[in-house]
C-alpha cells in the first residue's frame, strides 16, 4: 500500500495518511518493500548485515495502541529484543515468543552482544559469540539477528538505525519490565520507556542461564564423572590425577551398585513368579485332593461301591465253597467201602511215642486182625 512522505502524524497521533482528510496534490506516493516475517522454517534467520533492502518509504512513528490495532497495514511492526542468550533455553524462547506475538504483524529483530561486551559487563559465558549467534538464528520466532549488539540502546544506535532506514529501523523494544542495572545505570531501558518505545514481556520463573550454571557447579563431581565415562580425558576436564582416580573408583562402585540392584530386582521378580506358581499349584492340589477324597469315599465309604462289590464277591465265594445239601426225601445210600467218609482228625497235644519193642508190635497186629474179623 502506498504511503505519504509528508509529516507523519496529525494532532491525534494518527498518521495523516490514515485520517479522513484528502491527500494534498504535492504528496508523492512510495510503496513499502520491507522484509516480511518468515513464513517457512526451512532456513535459519538471516543476519542483519547480510540483508539488503532498497525500500525508501519512511516509517511513521507508531504508538503501542496503533500497532495493536494492526496499523500500519502495508508493513510489519519491527520489534527489537536484545540479550546474551548464553546456554539458550526455554526461558529465552518464551521471551522471544512474547515479543513476536505482541502485535498482529511483527518482524522480530534480535540483538546479541559480543563476547567482549559480555565479559566486561556481566562475566564469562559458556558459549562463545558465534555459538550464541547461531542458536538465535535457529529459533522459530526470530526473523533477523543483529550481531555485536550494543550493551545499552544508545541514541547513536537508534539514530544509526533510523538514518539507515529500512530494513534497520526499529519501532519498539521488548524486554521484561524488571529494572536492569548495568554499566553505571539503574535501568538501561529507562530512556526507551520514557520515549514510549518499550513493550514489557514476562520472565519464565525457575529457568535461567545462572540457574543452569548453578546446577552444574553444585553437582560438579557428578558431571566430571559423567564426562570421564564418556571418554573425556582428565586434562580436558581440568581434573587432577588424584581426583581422576577417585572419580573412576566411584564410577566402578556405582557400576557394582547397579549390578547388585539389578540382581535384587531379578531375584524379586523370580520370587514373585515362584509365589504365583506356588499359589497356582496349591490351588490345583486342593482341587485334586478334594476330587481324590470324594472318589475314595464313593469307593470305600459306608455305602461305597467297593463294599457292595466285596460283599457280592464274598457271597459268591462262600456259595462256591459250601457243598450242596441232599434233599430230605432222597433214599439213604449204603456206604461203599470206597466212599467212606474221611476220618476226622483231632488235634491233640503231641506225646512222645513209647520205645519200640517186639511184644508191643505183636499185640498191635493182633488187635488189628480182630477188628477186621468183626467188620466181616
């Protein structure tokens, strides 16, 4: 959409090009060709000193209320956020997300301070400036990265970006509202706030670069042992010979503890499995024992089938062994000498036989002959 190159604002603070007054005939129309926010994330965000834009249209000064209403409609609202961004974490990403979504159509420029400025005013960083630049380029909310950003937004920096015009002009600055004292100032964003260019964001509690470094320092031994296990040398970790041996011994102790823990867990699992199987076996044994006892009682109980079967068989045996009695009316048969009844033997106590003598032998023979004659 074309804009006007005359005086930017009316008395109400709204650009004259957006008011109801008809444009003057002497006004020249120039279209904006500013860079637009990234729509695809197939490439990292560009650096500010590597971009080129030939847009010559002026950027009218906007109020926060106007920007939130979506004006101007012909270009994005350019929001600037700066920081160190060491050990880039979720707190950084959330702050940039808030800066990106402050207005309906925003173009987010992120300034990253160099190592020299950071070491001078804040302290040593874990990541060097090149690593921090690259971390910002790969954040989805960032549209452009400004390398070697100033520690404070000086009038020279703002004037530089204003004189250069697009794509380097800045509409608003986004940062958390907590006063940031540094470089001899109680709040380095004070003059930005007074100019009406400051838009506050919210900090994410519980996460910061200082918190992460504190965790590492607090658990230094744990991380030193961790990196020794991963193949780093004691020289690379700046660990003394004695501490190296101590850490390696502790690693061996931890391995043994882990093995013992694994054995205990396996033994518990085995015991649990044995208990489950024993419960199953006991249950099956109880069922089988009840079945066995029931079958036993059916066979050998007072009214069991075995007793009836035994009585039937005993009756059959007795019937087979007992002789059949003769009828009462049958004639009496004379005894034949060949069918004489079997003599009955009486069991008497054994007495010693008298000594053998010829006289006794002749007497017994004579008695036997007399008995035969009587029968005849």
